């Protein structure tokens, strides 16, 4: 299983009507099999 805990990702592309940008940052947290994410930007 891949461990995503404390990993941060940014989108590399988007569609015309997409709601993210290169300013959007996703911050993942994982405990066992539970994966959550917060985002901003």
C-alpha cells in the first residue's frame, strides 16, 4: 500500500470549467487505511 501521509500535490492540468488551479494545494493525511485530504488555493 502506498503511504500518502503528509504528501502534498498540485494539479498539473485542468479543464475549462475546472475549479482548481496551479495555486491549489492538496495535503494528504493517512492513518492505516483511512486517507483524508485538505486543500486550499
